[in-house]
């Protein structure tokens, strides 16, 4: 359950947010919603796929794992000389996990914050029941300064939320262009971990490279002018990262995790 409220410096002056990564902090997710403007950063690390929505549309997603509730970019941290008061490595959680990629998807980085509507304006909200949220103490990042004003951390969060909010809104045009040219096709991936363990990834779509390459000049120009053509090819290129996900899953399977 979540308890989302409008963030303010009176009721929430002593809130802090844990920034270490780990499943205990809500990072154990298979999927991260994204938008075409983020594809450049994502494609170097994560496969980009598309999923049908309940209203018959599609949404863009970064694939973080191959099974529900599994994030293959969370890796254990081994610190042999760990002491009770020893700080974990940068990006690592106190329970010994780290995010094993140089770029963190915006939809993950924004937690526990979200954009909500207050007085008909988009405003920063926070989920008070999120495991990253703590009150008082010195763990995590402060949201407000001791003598008033917002912290640099919160200002960065607000900027990220605006970019994510606007990007997800604008992604509707990208999805509409893909559907108009019939560029989305379903795909399935069969994964064999050993003689007794197999897994199938399904329920997602990718871009049809053949149809994209067959578009006429006018269609390609329109896609290019909107920034959609480059994004489409980045999504295609990102599928090479499926091999990395399979290797990560195989290592976990071999280690019995």
C-alpha cells in the first residue's frame, strides 16, 4: 500500500530519503516505464520493449529482468571487512546490494517521489509509506534545509520528475507514430538455463525492423523531424542487451539465487 501526499516543508521538514539501491528499497522490479527521449541513455544497458495497456494502447519499457519481480541489475556487494558503523560502497544498500549499470532509469531514480495534480498544477508528491522514506536522523538525503528552503537533492528530484512527466506525456506521440506505420510486432524469447530449467519471455512487442526500413521517404522524414526515427533505431539496437540479461540470469541460476 502507498500513502501519497503533497510534499511540503511544514509537515515534512524532517523527512529524509535513502538513496542506496536494493530490493528492500523497492528496486526489485522487472520493468521501468520510459519514453523515447530517454532511449539514448537506456539503450547502452537495457533492452527497450513495448507492452499493451489496458486501454488498447502501448507503453515503452526498459527491461530490467526476465521474470516478474526480478531485477537482474541488483548485484550483491561483498565487503569482507564490513563493520557495523562502516558506510556501504557508493550506490550500495546496507544489506549488500548495488545497481550494476552506469545509468539508472528515471522511473526508478524518482522513487519515492511522483508528480501529482494539486490546484490543477503538477506538484511533487511523496509516498510516505515507501521503504526509502525515513524521518529524522542522519540516514539518507535531507529534503529541506535546517533553516528553510529545499535541499539540492530535492531540487534535483523536482527536475527529474518534470522531465519524466513531460517525457511520458510526449511518448504518446511516439507510440501513435509506431502504430500508424504498423511498426510494432510481438516477440517471445525462450531461455534454456539447463536441461531442467527453461523460461519464456512473452507479452511484449518490439519494432519491426523490416517494416521500418521499407518506409517511404516522406514517412521517414516525418519520423525524423519528430525525433522518432532515431528513437526507433535506438530501441532496435537495445535488443542486443538481451544477451546480457540472459547471462545475468544464468549466473544467478548457477549460483542458486
